[in-house]
C-alpha cells in the first residue's frame, strides 16, 4: 500500500520538512539508505552536497542519475533504499527521464507496494495518475504523462494564497476536468499531505480539492481527503 509524504515546498529556506518526514524510516538503522532522485533538475549537482549534508548522521544518500546509470544499477539502489526522496524542478523532465530510462516501471511497482516516498513540488505531482496538472513547460517534449499512480488524486504545487492568484490557477486547473474525472489536490507552500494506503490526509498547511463540476473545497488539517 502506498506510503507517501508530499509537500509543495521542502522547508522554510531549507529542507526541514523532508528531513522530518524521512526521520522515522531512517533512525536507528546502521545501513539506512535514501534513494535520491533529483531528476527534475538540469542542475542537480548544485544541490548535491547540501542534500548530503542535510541527511548526514541520518542516512547515506545514493543519487540516481538516469542518464549515466544502467537500469540494473538504478533498480539496485531503489531495492536497497529505506525510502525514496524525489525533489522538485520540471515535472515533465522528471517523468521523461524515468520513462526513457525504464526505471518508471520498477519504481511504480515498489511505490505502490509501500516503499516510502518523501517528495516535494514536481516529486509530489509525479505521485498522481498523471502529471498533467504540473505548471512547468514541457521543454523536453516528452510524450510520457503517466505518473506513479500511487493515489487517485492529481496534485498541484505552489498554490497561491491570494484571491486573484487562486482565481487564475483555478481557471487553468478547471481545464483538466474537461478531459479527466479524478480530483485535484492543490497545495500551498508549507502544506503536507500524507498518503497511507487508501487514506489521504492533510497533515498541516493550506490545501484545497477540486472535483469535476463541483465547487472548490478547502481542506481541514487532520481530516481525510475523499
């Protein structure tokens, strides 16, 4: 059963949300390993040392590079990992790299079977049935749009808190429901959504749900999302 910890942003000018969510799966393990997937970024090396330092003393970071590693190498990292950490960036690039490298098939199977995922922004959007609610430009010209399908909800990150910004984004997201029926969860920065099997909960922060042909509904902290 899926075990997801999804964020719009990774922390307050840091990655504290990521570390807090990861800690229960890593503490007390001598050989704790995090499968780090910065595949949404063209400049992942800029954040490599920072991310390693953030997990220092908690787990060893094993970074997956879909362009330089073989499929067996990547699968081995995921197989040994205590959790998968998927960071932000361009969602279309992230999905493209996973599909083209063929890691997506194995990763989807492991995530749907319960391998913990901690993710923010593009990584959170990836966990839905598809990535069509991502705001990024499809500059990589990918034709791969299927996500991890670990939850029936699509996700949209960085949802604005001001009325004008929300109206613009709501109108944009409403187009999704012309072609798809599943609900969309929109998360503001600071929001934390947890998926535990078939239970999805807003742990903290501000988030809304958009359902086809219905008014947008603000979610309450601690309540199940249905």
